[in-house]
C-alpha cells in the first residue's frame, strides 16, 4: 500500500479505490457506495497518511507541495 500511496501522492492523481482498500484494512465496514459519498480528500488526511507511512514531505518556500520521500 505504501508504494501505491507514494505514487499517487507525488503525481497528485488519487484513486478512491485505494482509499477504500485502506479504510477496509483499518477495519471499516461500509460498502464502497457509502464510502464514496462520505469520503473527502483533504490536507489533514494526507498529512496523517504521510506520517503513518513515515514519509518526509518536501515543500517549496511558499509551502506548496513538491513531493514525498522516504
């Protein structure tokens, strides 16, 4: 999962299916349709995942995301 996340994060091309698999792996029990309705990708979620996967976030001087590395 970590490698997939890094690819998504660095390309800014996010797959809701990946987030659903992550949710299910963490014990979530809603079906995909419900998950899709309530799912909201935001900066806090990305920061949490960066930390969980022990990634370093590189930002430019204006605090704009460049990429994550490990």
